[in-house]
C-alpha cells in the first residue's frame, strides 16, 4: 500500500481544486512537496506524490490533506468534495476531534466512537452544538447523525397511510417548522397516490408508470428535501 494511504482513512479529496490552487500560486509539484516535508514533517512526500494526488491516482489522508491546505494557503474545506459523513464535515471545517468533542460537551473517546460508527447519540443540547460548530444545515445534520434511514421509514409510512399522524415524529426527527412539515407531507402524500391511481389506468400503464409509485418511495428522502427547498424558497 502507498505510504500516504496507510496513514489513515482518506477524506473526499477534490484533486482538481488542489491543482487549481497550486497553479494559482505559481507553485510546481516540487515546491509543494518541499513545503510538506520542511514545514509539516511529511518526509516521504515527493513531487510525484503531489502529482498523483492531483491526477486522482491516490488521495491524501486527513493529516496530509490538512498539511496540503497549509502549503496551498487555503482551508481544508477547499480541497474536499461534498462532505457526507460527520468525519468529513469535521475535516472540512479544519477541526480536530478534540475540538469538536470539547465544543459539544462530550468526552473525546465518546465522540470518536460516534464519528467512527456514523451514529450520533448526543442529546438535544449536544446536537445543537454539533450543528453549530460544523455549520451543518438541516439536511446535512440528518445525514451525518445517521438519521436518514429512520426518516425514510417515517416518510414512506406517511405517504402510504394518513400523513397527519406522522407530522409530530418527523418534526421531532427533523428540526423544521411544523407548518413546513405538514405542507410537505401533504404534498408528498398527494403525489404518491396520484402516481398509484395512474398505474390503474391504461394510459398510465402505457406510459410505463407501473413502477412509478415504487420508484417514488425509493427516493422519498430526496423528494422530501426537494419539497422542503421549494417550500422555503
């Protein structure tokens, strides 16, 4: 295994951004490699290592990415693709695990276990602190705390049964105004049942809609967030 990959799990590296930032500074691969060796102690990094990162042949570890951001005079978040996990959001913010644990009021080991498992178990106050320290939007918060699967289950039940009974559990899970959740669930419920009615008509069957309802349920979380976005404008 390449040494840069053995030093830890890799974040979602944006190799094109790294190249663009390096070129904007007028630096060659050798300049970046020298900075990583001299200033950050990464003695094994060579110009070829940097070139491989930029070409997508390998990716830097968390520690290497933080050092690379320093060498390129940018924040770690500028070298990342779209963050999807708690760990990736933390790296994007340039924070150490100790920093996040302290800010949210958790023991370091407890926070580490949550980050590694992808299951957030903090209380309401700690959850609010996590969202603030990592600048998480509502959708990102649900994703990184491992609540998306539960949300999907609630939404499928809401659109296939009486949606009114699911307003409270959805609102409890997703920190959105009750009026927004009501409007979105009502709309999704109507959309699902309209699709199901279409499958019973010959025209619907001819249009290839026989799987429309199932497909809608499969992407119910995406439909939910799209409806929220449209609602909040």
